[in-house]
């Protein structure tokens, strides 16, 4: 293989490890990553988001337990259900509690540092791990395949010239970092993976000492040695990561010993790089093991077992990380979010586990969140088949849209997500209410669409102050269609074209500050 082709392939795969720090191998070949572009947003928003992927499909009903449905849960999941008297109660919340292994996350919740979004999923659930993970990463519909990731598209919109001219004095640092040896689909732009990938924690500590694992004595090893020399010569992002890893320190004493909690090891690296001065805006970490078809719990004690161990790691790791961030004085700037490709079935199986399901809760944590629970507990019927799912209440793309608009401040996310999705009141200071209506609660739509001369916009709302605004294709407000105090119920408003040129438009309905956006095509 020609060295140039090998270099290009290796760069796209993000599989090589030219240097390392604390077990996390750092790959500067991918400095042209599109997630890197998200990091560039740090120069605009000064905000950081840490995504935690729970690989395998987390059992939401044993994570955030709807105790108001306990009698029916006990019918359908006797092999795994947590004893009701062991469920952790949450301050100010009735009928819902946490798995007993999540004591630290309960403390964060009680202290106003956690927002939970109930029953997150997508329509027409695909139960394949790989396909569903791709749907979450690309923000695609279940019947479409996209080669780009939602973060990648967002960054290309913000930085259309990237990677030409990067790094530069305004954006000298990696723009995003994934702690994993393969660049995730969510980072992909139209041409390149845009994030730097880091392989495992020991490698990052090795970076401080300039340690490089010897290449194998093979033709592949010769090419790998050559690539390493090229990368270390160019040092595009090598030095800034090394400096941050060397200068930054973990201030919290709450992290477990290295090697005990693999998620905590990763988050401690993220915290150290943040404290070392990197302006990177997005980090992604992951933890495996959530495909709990069997042995999810111990036969004699459902509070123990594989799932309890995983949830305990998550709780402990997030708590230590947020303590670290707080001690740095950066708690206003850093938030994190868990996600998993799907949930598990309502019913347990005979192997003391659960099978592939649909919706599950999602946790967003940090000082910048509106604390509480968005949405309602799933309704567990008395009679159901063994493969029945938790119904989706919130589309995962509403969470993404909320991150784009309310955390990074980059508009409604319609262009990034290829559609409009309700903005959820996850973050402080931007959404009007703590509680969010359920999926499609406003029933917003218009007919006809496409529009030739007029169209009727319909919506159902509680009694509220509303504004209805027409936006152009770039999301700029160009006309107020309606505004005022509206009583509860269904309403119709007539939209008049009035000479607007043909093209793609959107209309934004804000109900007590909560926005819902829909497409409108004029022919």
C-alpha cells in the first residue's frame, strides 16, 4: 500500500496511536475531524458538553423506576425488578426513584444538578445495536441512512471552510475529543471525521513522558512508524494536548483508584484536559456492557449484579467529575449527558435479564440544567406481551435540538437535524418552563403544505402567551404571523403568502417561551 493512501485511510479510521496519555491514545491524524469543528464553537459559546454513551441499550425501567406503576411492573418483570423499599427517592418528586446503586446521582439530583428527560427514543424503533446506534449518531429517521453525524453537520454550518486554515490563533486547540480509538459517526462531516480520538486511559499518561508503543516488526509496522514520525513532525495538535495533560490536574479526591471504574478514568482525563486550558467544546466517552439479556441482576438480590455495577460506575464517575469541575470554578460552563441506542423491554425474561426495547430516560447534568424530570412516567399496563416496549414520549432529536439552541446558542437546529423538533426545557435561562408537554402535545401543523397563496396553521395549547413567527431558510425571523394571549384549546391562524418568493421556510410557535418549529414550503 502506498504511504499516502495508508495515511489517508488510517486518518479516517482513527485507529493508530502515535502517542498516549493515561491509557488513552491520541491520534493527531484526525485533527481535521468535524467534531473538531464543534470544539471551535468554544470560541463562540465558551460552553463544554460531555456525551456519555451507554453501549448496549440501558434498562431504563430499572434505572429511573416508576414506583407509581410498581404493581404492574411486578407482574411483568419479576426476575429483575428492584424491591420498592430499595428505590432511592428523589427530592420533590413522588412516584419516581433511582436504582439503589446511584446514590451519588441522587445527591446531584437533590442538589438541583440533574435534568431527566423521560422516555427518549425515535419512531419505528430498530432493534439492531449497530443500526440504532447509527440512527442516534446521525439523527436520521429509522428508514434512512446518513453518512454524516449530527455534530458534524452542525460544525460544517458554523465553519464551512474547515479544515482549511485550522488551527489558527482564534482556534488553536482540538475542537472536539472522543475517548475511543475509532471516530464515531456523530463526528462525521461531509469529508472527514472531525474529532481527535483517544484510545485508552494509560496512553494519555504515557504522552506526558513521550512514550510511544513500539510498532510491530512487519510491513504494517514500518508504515505505522513512518506515520508516527510525520505526525510528530507536524505536531498539529500534539503539543497543545500534551501541555494540557501535563499542566491540568484533577482537583477532586472523589475519583476511585485508576482501573477500578473505567468511566471515571475517562472523565478524569476530560476534567484534566479542561483544567489544562483546552478550549475543546465537546467530549465523548463511553461505557460498555448494557446488553443485559441475561444475568442483569443476581438471582437472590436484584439490587446487585451486572446492571447495578454499571449504574454504580456511572453515578460515581459523574459525581467525581462534577466535583472536579466545581473545584475548577467551571461549573457554569460544563454539562454532560448520557445516551444509549435503545432501552429494554417492559417484561423480564427467564434468564434474569431484559431484551432489546425502545424508549428510556436520558440524564443531563450540570449547574446549567433546569433540575427535575421532563415528561411523565411510562404507563405500564396490566396485560402486555413479553416483547412490549416503553412508548416514546420525546424524540431524541428534541434533546439534540435543545443542546444546539439552548446550550451552544446556535439556533433551533432545524438545518442540522433536517427537520424541526420541540425544544425541551433542559437548560436554565433559555426555556420558559420546568415541565415540558408530552410528545406532539401542541399538535402543530398546517394545511395545505406546500403553500401557493394561503395556509391554515393549527395548534392545540394550554392557556398561554404565544408568538407565531415566520423564519427564512437560515432561521431568521421575517414576519410575525400571530401573537397574544390565547385560551386553552385548539386554534387556527391563517398564513398569507403576500408575495413571498418560492422556497423553504419555517414557522416557530412559542408557547410560554417553549418553541416548536415546523417546515413550510412555498411554491
